[in-house]
């Protein structure tokens, strides 16, 4: 899919740049503190005529904290590249087909993996498994009524990607096998042989975290 920056984005200035910043661990730390040096840098880049854009794995629905908005980004690449916005105008918003969303929800429920289905406006959060997850707690605080608890598939789910905690009780190997034709799995803290192990652990301990993005979608594409 070909994407074009709108005409006039740089107003014909060849020496101007588009500068992309990640959010988590870059713009702010894991306690959501933004250093004054970051605020100053973004301000100076804009004063010098450069375009400053956010490029995050988060879906757009979960990029709304006021102190991030106040930094004045010229555009946002969200959902690991599945959503692109310039100057408040949406240029691209790749939504996972409804039949794939249903298959996803049915599979993760069967295999016992708490998940966050991430969309451009709302997120759907499993009603179990995140009781002690501080990131999900922050998400609920920021998104309020747009963070919707769920237990089964609903036709109103509009999502760009999903993220999940892989627990001891999760049959992660089966999830990958049934969904690998639709998603690329980005794994954090999961060993290469984890999905192949015989599942004997019935614990709710977190073994790792994953993000799943539609095949062909990436931050680079966005």
C-alpha cells in the first residue's frame, strides 16, 4: 500500500526533517514522567521548522494523556504502524476484519490468555488476569469509559492490534498456531522454545508479554 505525506507538509523546505519519537521509555519513562530536556528538545525542533511525530506501538485510543498531547506533535503513527494521523487528519487506519477479530477472541479465551484489544477509539480488556497489572491500571485511568471490560466477542469491536500477558496457564503454542496466518507476534520476555514446551503450569504468573500486529503492518510501513 502506497502512502504519501500531504502536499505542503514541509512547505517546500528541503532542509527540514520529520523526527519520530517513541512514547514508552522514550518520551516518558515507565512511571510516565517526561523530562524537561525532552520538552525543550521538541520545542526547539518545532521552532526550527522540523516536523515532530509520535511513533508508538500503542493504538491511537490509548494516546490521550494531556501532558503528551501538550507536546504538540505534528502527527502520530500508532498501533505499530496500523494508524497514521497528520495534523489531526487520519491518513490510514487499518482495522482487523471482523471474522479475524472473532477468531482471535475465541482462541485467546479457549487458551486462557488475558488480552487488550487495541483500537483507534476504544480498547477492550479481558475481565480477568490483569488485577495486578499497573500498565492496564494506567490505561483504565486514562481511557475511562473507552476502556471496556469484555468476556466474549462483540460485533462493535474495532481493533488495529492486540497485546496480552502470557501466563503459566496460557496455551501459547496453540494461539500462535491458530493465528499465525493473520498476525506477527512481537514477544517480550518469552524464550524461543516457550511455545513448544508441554503445558504443565496452571499458574497465573506472567511468563512474558506479547504484541500482535497484522501481517504486513509495522512502524516502518506507517
